[in-house]
C-alpha cells in the first residue's frame, strides 16, 4: 500500500529510528503532501521523492543544508518556487 501523506508522526518515527539517516527514498508512493521535512536536516544528503503526486515544492527543503542530491522528477510540479537558495 503506497504512502500518500508524510505526516508529523511518520517523520517522528523516521527521526527516532534512524538518527544518522543520510539517504531516504520515498519514490513511487503517491505522496501528495509532506509535513516537517526539515526535521530530517541533520544528516540527510540524498532525498528521492520521484514518481509521486507532489504539487507544490515541499516546505522545509531549503533547511536540508547537507542535501547533495534531490529527485523531484515525475511529480505534478509546475514551479520550483521555494528552491531558490
């Protein structure tokens, strides 16, 4: 069953279980929204959100300062507003 919403509770579970998470792939999950993505900031270097249903750029991406690779391909994005930095 695909994940459709990355909620605060799921982010809490990820952060609590994987303290030094460097790579996270949530590709092909029909995700529409993501909450509090910035909580993954301390160690995340690669994030794959490809092949989902994301429409606006997820809030909090700009706070992922260690991020080297970001894949938002094959979503419903019409603008990359929020990724200017």
